[in-house]
C-alpha cells in the first residue's frame, strides 16, 4: 500500500513538473483559412483557450459569461481569448454562425477544429474544457465543466501569471 501511495505521488509530481506546451496543429479560422495554433503565441500576452461545441449548453453559458466579463477583465490584465469549436464538418457552419451571432467571432479568436487534431493534442475528452497558456505558450491552468461563477477562476489565474 505504501509503495502504491509513493508511486501515485511520483506520477502526479511528474505530470505537474512538465507544463504542456501549446501543440503545433492546424485549425480553421472564422474566415475558413487555416492557421497553426502556435502562431497565437506572441511572447507578450497569455491566452484562455476554451473548447466548445454547438450541442454543449454549459460551453455556451461559459463563453457567454466570459464574453460579458471580458471588458472588465481587460481592465485588470491583458490577455487573449480563443474559442475552439470541436464541431465536425457537418455542423461547422452552425458553429460559425453561432460564434458570429453571439459576438464571439469579433471579440475572441474563433477557431474550428473540424478534424479534432487540436482537441486530441490536448487530451480534451469533455467540453467545456478550458486552458490558460502563459505568454510563451506553456499551459498553466486547466478545468473541465462549467458552473455559473467558475469563470472568475480564470481572471484570478491570469492576474497571478501576469504579476
């Protein structure tokens, strides 16, 4: 039992010792053009990356909450918001329309992971899944699921890494 506990602690320590880097995968932008997600790293501003789909009500609620809070958050610290739809080729037009109608496409960087390469590279199993990457593209935070008010954790982490 003691060996199992030590092994578990060692494995957890190993997982946290190496921050995951933003992977090099291509996705589509709002206009349909391809972009490698590593091009979003600018060395100056951290970013929130939120994976969502048109059929995920908690995803939509979370993105709406972030969209509403974003002007106040930007007064506190500089960051970029990236909304990544994991809808497939059959429903990507609906995702693009939804992002446009809700204002996400204009205030967020809206990306479409049609082949789900980005999703797989970050081991996203459930949505909503949100990551924060620092200015150099290192993952510093992650959470799955959404409860109203939990978006406040995001601004707290952004302020922490910006100090």
